C-alpha cells in the first residue's frame, strides 16, 4: 500500500503530512494534486502552494539503499 508524504515549504510553517489510506487515489491535473476516495475529493492541493508530494512505498528491497535526502 503506498502512502504519500506531503511536504510544505518551510517558510509556510506548516507541518508535513503523511497520508496513509488504501482507499485514496492521487491524481494530478490542471495544477492541482487531488486525493479522492469512493465518495469524491478528500484533499486538493494547488501547485502554486509549493508543496511537494512523495510516494512512500511500504516494502523496500533490503539490497537497495534509500536515495539520499536533500537538506
């Protein structure tokens, strides 16, 4: 089950959010990142907000090292 880490620019002083719901689908369209479930839109983030979204996979290959993180 993939999860999504939403990272806000530091100058916005918002907490990063980990979205872990197997029923959510992420779609990127018309400048928006949209999370939906069977009932419709749950969360929409405009591209102008400057947030980034990273997929976090639950299972990783133990022989593969994780990618280095930017600071």
